[in-house]
C-alpha cells in the first residue's frame, strides 16, 4: 500500500467548551456548564482567530508543500476551524471534506462531569476505570481509547488508498491526535499514556509526519509557530505550555 507524502493534524481552535471545562475544574465544580451537545460546541472569538491563522500559514507555504486536501471532524468546533482555515488560505485552497471517524472520543455517562464530578457522582465508574486502566476503560454509552484507535486505523487505511503520495491535513480533537501518534508511530500503550500525562495540546497546534523510507515519520508535535508568528493568542488547558519552536520541516 502506498504511503501519504505528508500527514498533518491540527487541534480545533479554542472552543466555548474548553473555556467552560477549565473554569469548572478550577472552581472545583462537579459539572461543566454547557447546555448544548458536545457536537454543537462553537469556537470562541480567539478560536476563530486561530482557525484563520492556520489558513494564512497554508497560503504562505510553497505550492509543493501545501496540503492537497483537508478532512475535518464533523463536530462544529472542528468544522468551523477547518472552514476558517480554508477560507483564509484563499485562491487555490484545498478541498474540505468531513469524516466522522475524526470526531472526539465519546464519554457517554461521564459527559460534562469534571474529574471531581466523576468521583462524586459516578464512584463505581471511577473505580472501574482504575481497575481496567485508562486505555481500555469504556464508560457506559461511550468509547474507550482502544475504540477510537480502531476507527483511526480504518481512516488511515482509506487515506493511503485514496491519496497515495499526497499531502493531507486533518482537523480534529486532542484524544484523536494522541491516538494518531499511537497508531502511526506504533507506540506502546505505556508510552502513549506518558505523553498524555505530560502534554496538553494547544488549540490549533500542529502535529505532522513525513514519508521517509516508505513510512510516515514524526516531524513536529504541538507546534504553534504559525500562531505566534502572526501574533495570534495561544491557548491550552491545564499546566503545559506549548513552545513556539521553529517552522516545521514538511
């Protein structure tokens, strides 16, 4: 099977859900105050700036280095990011397609619960997660990390068949990006969970791989230079701050 020439994935821009979740966790609340479904959460104004910045970065690339097609998660915050990026890329922008396999991990009965809320309101699920481990735990009505990895394997297989030797950009979510690293780089589960514990992906950050010796090899991870170079705010939850770094080698 032919390999892609380049694969990039950006996390969606800052969303109202990111802001609400961070506020709830910081306040020690049990529930995130969102009145709409996860799939309908929109970008903040900062998130919209970040989405447009991705497009301006694409427009400045040499034509031979630009993504040839963009795929987005169907969730509104991701589609908004992708639409803003494609619009800002201007003339010659790549086509934008949607694939539901890029959607965020579904949390089932744990949806909208903070870490404190899970312990307080679903103690049996907190115990089951501790016993099964983070990778295989599936909340009722939701997905495990293994479930998401499986749908991403099928997506990658289809991309390799349909776009061999081409450059593909994905717009997705934090869990999807981590699990793409797991699948593409053949990481161990232990290494994956180390990355998850040590890193918080910045909104609109880029992770990419380049074809080398017939395989995709990692290029950049959690890169936000395209934001900082344009004076666009970088945002992330929790404690890890993404480093601007140098422009990624494509």
